[in-house]
């Protein structure tokens, strides 16, 4: 089973692209990463795709990709972007490399896409977004994929606050996170620059969301992910996802 991101390989260096067509190499990669992560990334791509597609089909005014990286939704679903303004936020070097690869592979960049270069340590995110045409009065979907894990609780809460202060009621934020009962349950990546820091206690998710001025539109836990995205045509389930993994789609309320 693979994810829906058929553009992903164009962003990979040659040495990492080769294993894509080698089943044995894929199996080795799967064994080398934390159990259930391979399946989780497949489910996450599909879920975030669905959230983006629904928003674009309903002509939401704006979509902001926070830490866009090599996200390809604005290109895979370009035909759906007719009225929606897209803002891809990330560091300038990453954006320049991404744009060069898109040009190299003759992939059209929709005219409604704005690249917003930001230094996350120094730049004021919404000042930069405003300079690029962002309008806080318009309803917006914020996509925050694969980011919260590496941030402290204070930073995550501050981002929720900042988004609420700079968006209209009804705007939404989609992000993924892990649940915890204590910090010992945080995934160990063994990578110094990718230490997992953030999690929400199992029985505190709704409280966490409401305390920060939002309501839950949809909460998808690991079992939901498996049923939604990992069932093969023959009815069998393709792997399992760690029970601590979650998606949240939340909405800004007054």
C-alpha cells in the first residue's frame, strides 16, 4: 500500500528515489523506522488530502500551509484551486529548492499560490502573510502537518493563540499529534534534531482544544485511521498504527 502523493518522489535525491521501485528495499526501510510509522504516514497523507480537497471544493477563501516543506497538494489538486488563495509558509532555501524541482519536472505552479518565506526564529508569521495578501477577515484552513511533535507545549499553545487572533470565526486548523499519559510515552526517534516534545493527555483533548478557543470538528484516532485508510480491497487490514497517534480538525470560535 502507498500514499496518494505521486509527486513525492520528485523531491527526493536520487539515492533515496531508487528504493521506491524495490520491494525488498521498501521492506528494509519499514523495519528501520518505529513500528507503525510507515502505515501512519500513509494514513496521514490521505486524511490531510481529504481535508484539503473538501475545503477547495467548497471554495474556502484561503489555505495556509504552515511549514509547507515539499507538500504537493497545491499541485496534485491544482484543478480544484479556482477561487481559493494558497499560502505556502516555509524557509526561503526550502522554497527555492522546491520551486526549482517543480520547474525541472514541468509541474505548473497555480497562479493562486503565494510562497511566504519566513525565519521561524525571527519573523512575524502574520506580518509576512499580510504582505503576501493574506486577509484575516476571510475564512481560512490552516494545515499543520507533522510539526507539533517537535515543538514544546508552550509553542503549540502560542501558535493556536496567534492563529485565532489573526483569523475569522469559522476558520479551521488541521494538525496531527500524539496522546500521552506521561512524557515517557513520547516516541523516541534517536535523532537529536527531531526530538518529540509535544503530546496531549488522553482525557484532556477536548479541554485542550476548548481552552484555546476552538471546537473539535473531527478527532481521528489510530483505530479510526486503520478503518478509514488501511483496509485493502480484499478486506484485510494493511498493518497497524500506534494507538497514540491522532488527527484533529478544529474550528476557531468566538
